[in-house]
């Protein structure tokens, strides 16, 4: 599946329903549709995925849309799932990695939970095994590549942010090549309804300041997984923080290299240990708009 939208025929086939039923759901607004220039309905994959998740539907033929089978939560606890994730990532088992990440999301597990509780700990374990010479460098790199691909797919499954949703941008500073955390933050904040965009890794401070001035987000996140020089980092970071402060932009920091000692010498709006903390801070900064109250009944 490469397209972000699918035909009603493929969607009906995947869900195991008639095309007429599917079109009825579209007309009742249960499934978002876009129209081709020729007037044909197309279903954005994100709308279809939310429809399936919200109703706990079984997808009869997920392969029609290139989707994995939903992976329902069993009695298996987080540790079992973490081990399954680690095994799949280590052995280069692409389909299983996909089933664990995307299949779990399709079955209703929050992206933040999948990433914080299974994927990040699996990589910690992979790192430890690499450090002990138990897995080869290529196995670690392959795991990162596979994970990046599934994260991009997971992002495509998330509902689009509302036009007036708050904006967040983030990434890593020069010398920090760790791409998974910043990609995951983008997903976590998108899942929380933000327009979140990761600008990637190795960003010079100057260009991030330019981005803050041009984009004016509500929030800047910075992930710090490695430091070449603490002194250089603190100097670069101070410039960035001052620019954000001037523009009224909150700065959220995190990552394995931000020790308590280092944080003592930094100023920031919030520090988080994980994606859940990022989402909590984002919610406090811009609380989600509650659903509009139901219209009073027509008394006539
Ligand atoms: C993959 C990996 C790499 C890849 C990264 C590729 C890529 N595209 O990202 C590459 C090949 C670059 C790499 C290189 C190296 N690596 Co490396 N790497 C890892 C590994 C296995 C996984 C990292 C990862 O992505 N984890 C997944 C993320 C999502 O988890 P996380 O970082 O914990 O993030 C979570 C939280 O920290 C938090 N978070 C993170 N950022 C932020 C930001 C905000 C705002 C918030 C709120 C939260 C938050 O939320 C996340 C989700 O829960 C780690 C093992 C580990 N313990 O992490 C080793 C590890 C970090 N690497 C290590 C080493 C030694 C190296 C090298 C020196 C190896 C070498 N000899 O070349 C180089 C150094 C590179 C450099 N310039 O610094 C060591 C570091 C040891 C140490 N003392 O610091 C580790 C710990 C492995 C080990 N156990 O020994 N590595």
C-alpha cells in the first residue's frame, strides 16, 4: 500500500462488506471521503483505520489494503510483547515487526503505548546485546531501518490534525544522529491532535532559530541522545532557548543524554522521560477542545 487513499471497491473487499454498504457509510459521514477529479470516491487510509479501530472491526482481508491483521491484546503482558518486538527487530522479521506495530494500532492500542512500552525498550535491549557482542552491527542497523519504515506507515494511519490545531516542531541538534526518538515524538504529538513535524537530525542551532521565527510553533521539542561536547551543547542550547523564549514558544526537552546534572545547567519549559510525558505537557499547554455540547432539543 503506497497510496494514502483507497478505492471503495478495495475498502469494501478488505472489510468484507458490499460496496453499497460501504458507500452508504460514506454518505452518512461515518467514513471520510475525498473525490477524484472524475468525481469518484476515495477513502483516505487514515479514516478507514480510525473507523476500524473505533468499532473494533475485524478486517476480513487486510492484505487487499496492504494492512497487517489487527493484533488484539491477549493476556500477553507488556514484557512478552517487548520480547516479541525485540526478537522481530533483531532477526529482521519485517512482517512480524509490522504486525506488532501496525496490527496493534489497528486493534486499538495507542501509538504512544506501542512506542514507549514495546519499541523503545526493545531498542534498549538491542543496544545492550550489541554492547555485549551478542548481536552484530548490521542487525542493529537493520532493526532501525525496519522500525523507521513502520513508523512512517503508522504516522500515515493517524487522523489529520484539525486546521486550527496547535503546531509543534522538533528534532536533534548537530552531531546527534538518533532519528527514532524525534520520529516517535512527531507521532505521539500527532496522535494527541497536534500539527507536529519532526525536522530530523543534526540540525544546526541557527537553522532551528530560523524555523522558529518562520513557523512560530507553540512548542519546540528537542531530543538529545548523544553529546559530543557538553559545553558546546549548553552554549548552542542557550541560544535556542533564548530565541524560543522571545517568541513565546515552549521548549520540551528529553532524551537519554539529558542527565540530571546537565539539566541543572539548562532552562526549559518541560523535561520528559518518555512520549507520554510529552503528550501530557502538550495537553496542558493547549488543552484539547471539548466536543461541542449537544444542541438543545427542538421544543416544537
Ligand atoms: C540505534 C542505535 C544507534 C544508531 C542510531 C541510528 C538512528 N538512525 O537513529 C547509530 C548507528 C547512529 C548509533 C551509533 C552509536 N551508538 Co548507539 N545505539 C542505538 C540504540 C540501539 C537504540 C537507540 C534508539 O533509537 N532507541 C529508541 C529510542 C526511541 O529510545 P530512547 O532513546 O530511550 O527514547 C525514549 C526516551 O528517551 C524519550 N525521549 C527521547 N527523546 C526525547 C525527547 C523529548 C522531548 C521527550 C519528552 C522524550 C524523549 O522517549 C523515547 C520513547 O520512549 C541504543 C541503545 C539504547 N539504550 O537506546 C544504542 C546506544 C545509545 N549507542 C551506543 C553507542 C556506544 C554508539 C556508538 C558510540 C557506537 C560506535 N562505536 O560507533 C555510536 C555513537 C554515535 C554518536 N554520534 O553518538 C551506546 C551508548 C553508550 C553510552 N555510554 O552512552 C548505546 C546505549 C548502546 C549500548 N547499550 O551500549 N547507535
